[in-house]
DNA sequence: TTGAAAGCGCTAACAA
DNA sequence: TTGTTAGCGCTTTCAA
C-alpha cells in the first residue's frame, strides 16, 4: 500500500502539503497542487482509513443494525429489511459514507457491542422488533449518534423515523366500516414493538369511533414466521359468527388469509374483505390484488440516514423525530 | 472513549500487560489477568479498532460488493442478494468479523475504489451481473483476498464459488424431453455473465443430446427488470408452431410466463410445461407450483466467506474454487 | 504558502 | 513474567 510519504517524495513536497491537497484545503499553490495530484494518480494512492480515523476521530462509516436481512415475515415477501438496507446504502453512497452492516443474532450482541464501542462507526441506524431489545440499550449507552426505525417508548433520548401506525390502522379499519363492514377482525403484529401496539390500538379506536362492539375473539396474533396467518384465518372462519372483514397488520398475513378464505369457497371482498399493511411487491399480484396500507420504506431509510448525518455533525441537535406519511392503496380485496 | 492506558492505570500494570490480556496471550499471571479483566469490565473498555488496525494491518472486516440489495429480478422475488447477504453476514458473525457492505451504483465505483484501496477491509466477496464489470477489475488489481460469487472467464486468478449452471440447465431441459416435450423454448438470462451463457449452453446441449432441432425463435432474452417475461411468453404463444415447454433461467420469468399462459386459457403442464431456476420462495406458491432448479444461495454465501477467510490467512493458497450442487425440484408445472 | 514535528491508541520487539 | 518504547500513516498545530 502506498503512503502519504511516497506521494510526498514523488511530488517533492512535505507530508503536510500532500495532506492539504488530499483534504482540499487552501494555501497550496496551484502548480504544487497539480504536482501532488499527478503523484497521487500515478501511484494509485488511496489514503489509509485507519490512520485518518486515528487523528480525526471520524470513520465516515455508518452502522446499520438489523435482526436479519431476509425473514419469513409473517409468511410474506419479507422485503422490509432488504428495502431499508437498500435505501440506507444508497443514501450512504450519495453522502460518501461507507456502510457497516450488523445483523444481530438474538442473544448474542457481542459483535454489536464491539461495533458500538470500538470506534468503528460515526453513528448507527437500528431497526429492531422489540422496543426492549438489548441492542437498543447498547446503542443508548454508547452515546453514539443514533436513529431508530420506529419510535421507542423506553428511550425518549433516541432519535427516530417512523410512520403513524395508529392513524394508518385507524384509517384502514374506518375504510372497512364505510364499506359497510360491521364485524371486523384483526391479525395483529407482536406487541413487543410499537408498530404492533399502535396498529392494534388504531384498529380498536376505529371500532370505538363507529360504535362497533369489541370482540376479543376477533383479535388474533399469529407468529412472525411461517404460515400462521393461514391457521388464524381458519380460526376466524370457524367462529359461529364469522367476521365480514379482516385487517391484517402485515401483507404476509393478509395473503395467507386470502388463501384460507378462498379454500372455503368464500369470495373476497364480497363475503370477507381483507386489508393488509406494507404494500409488499406480492400484494398487487395477489388474487384478488390486495388493498393495503403502503409504508414508505425506502423513504424511511433515506430520512433515517439524513437525520443521522445531521446528528453526527451536531449531536446536541437531537433527539430528532420524523413521521412519514402512509397511504391506503385501494385495490380489490376491500 | 476509554483507552488502554486508563485500563492499565486502574489495574496498576503496564500497557503491554493489558494488551496481552486483551489478545489472550500467555505470560500473564492469572491474578494479574483477573485484575485487568475487572478493570476492563468496570470501565466498559472496548479496544479502538483504528489503532489496532494501524499496527496489525488487520481490520477484521469483510467487504461485500453487490450491484444492489433489492432488485426487481426478472419480475420475481429478487431474494438472491438478500439471501446471499444474510448468509455472508451470518458467517461473518460466527467468525467474529464485521461486514462492510458496498452496493456499487453503475458507473460510479468511487466508494468501491476507496474501500478496496483504503485498508478498510481484509478481503472482499463480490457478486456482479457482468463478468466485465469494472468493479471486478478494481478487485483484481487491488490484490486483496477476494472471492467472487460466480466464476469469471476474464480473471482466472480470482477465487470463486459457483454452481454448475451448464449441467443444471441441461438436466432441467433433459427432464422436459423425458416428459415427452419436443419443442422447448428458453427464456434466457443476459449473457454478460457466465450464468446466462452457461444456462443457455446447457439448454442447447440438452436439445443436441436428444437430437432435437434448435430453433432461434425459441430463444428469448427478456430484460432483467419488470415483467418482460410476460411479453416474451406471449411472443412464444404467438408463434405459428408454439412450444410445448419453456425453460426459464429465472423463477421470475417462469412466474410471468405462467401468467401469460393462463391468460390464454392454456393449461400447465398439459399444454405447456414450465421450469424455472433458483427456487425462490414464491415458486412453491405459484399456480401451479413451479418445478425449478434450486440454487443453494445461502450455502454459496457461507462457503464464499469460508474461502475468503482462508485466503486472508494464506493468500498464496489461492485461487480457490468451489462448485456447489443444485437440485431439480419437481412440483407441478412440469 | 510550506514544512517540521507531535501525537492519535495500540501492538510487538526488546530489555529487564 | 512484566515493562519500556518505537512506530503504524495520517492530520494538525506551530514555526518559518
């Protein structure tokens, strides 16, 4: 690997001058600047990141912590993390930052601890299922600039980007009511995270608003992976008084519900209307195409990165919060 | 941030001793080791990565370069990169390495150049569409330990992990012939990469083996993104002498082909048999469930990481090559 | 406008 | 077994 010194020698100047040229600092005569630039080009010199970091305390690396990349997300596409990752990666490239990705295995935050404490990164973006995930605590105590995807009730000092899950769910369920539905079930997310809590509460609030009865038999919480949504829908269909609509808090569950309904020979939306959440790619190709709440996933990643870069430059400006709009995409399932 | 020196002070020993403890070196009295360990724990000390890297010339970071994470891969799931990423990430965690992810925008390899030249990483895994992608050249000239996903005809000095695309395609098409198909079309991948070339050649070889005619009208190359596979299938159906089987080199294309066939009121597999490639999650949920060639994507990521770690420890051991087995998964579309 | 030199936190060679 | 010390490659005063 080439060093500053070799460049300096070749250009017949001092280390300091080469450093100035590299960092686009003033006070270098144009002729000399040119000479240095040529030397750099000829040598194929690239500054050593570690050495730079030692003195500047900057890495130009953004950390991203996820439970995983791929996921059998409620039996659906599981495109949430890939899209988030893609958008954060894009934003990093645009802003000339590198991206250090940590998928944190449950119960083993050792690598995460090292990333957070070892000066690897200038700041971190994290998206975890549970509000109480130990990784969030590590982040909070690291005092690194940080932005969460999804608000967190336990760490008000942390910045976040989120959608309004409460209102979005409320809007979706209200839409069902306006379509004449009176017995509306919900397939819930786990409530370890705020998304699950707020979508459930939005559902409840919509029923309350319209004076509809709250039937606990109509609230089901399928497990996150696998085709549990299918079994849950069957359970709903087996009810003596089956629902005429379902609000599924994830597209995967909605798709599995569609399967279960179709198998019973029931029609969607005539017999049962179905609404999903996320608008994953497969939603529009479902039979029938799924009405769903679209989350601006890519935008969340982009904005999270933007907030983080602001925090890195001005930590005292935090905590920063941003709520991005969702959109009810009406197709044919409701 | 805490430093070695603070730990040394607190434990009342020298820097060297603390360093020895951290790096699990011998020649430290157990009692002293304990004292140092306590100091580390009490201080919450984590070694500074940049400082370590400066002297050891090791980063413990693996680079991964991809065109992107999400992709509308021939109108399909596009789970290839997310799965690859997941498996590499897992393997890194298991081997106590961090992962630096670079999605390289077409025509802008600047960040990649910096990663490769700046001492950011100990080695790199890359998966590009085109064998002649400039990034591959950057990698080859960086002299960093590197492993490609997919063999490369231009850089024999590079290590790779791959499947046998030629034989896999040949096997799939031979299966169609054994099922009595005589007029077999193929929806090809782009041929800028070896996967596309070899799947096409395997298709051709199977026809040759069975003495079947090669009809250029039966070779179509849909574009990588979007629903082009749908239009391609329509084109095949419009042929005066339409095919009785289709070998699609990507599941996405196969799925779109299924759509086009269904719309014409034709039956699969009775009228036209369809085979895909990849076995993406949606393949098994298609109507009818797709017969396809399963690629061990996660295994490729795992093995690529393993090879890379070997190369990092012993660069002269390379180039290393590994061919992983595929499997023809027979479902109902053929 | 340029250069000399200190020092970032750590490891490793060498001395004790 | 433990400690002292010389750098690793760079940026950043400070002096010239």
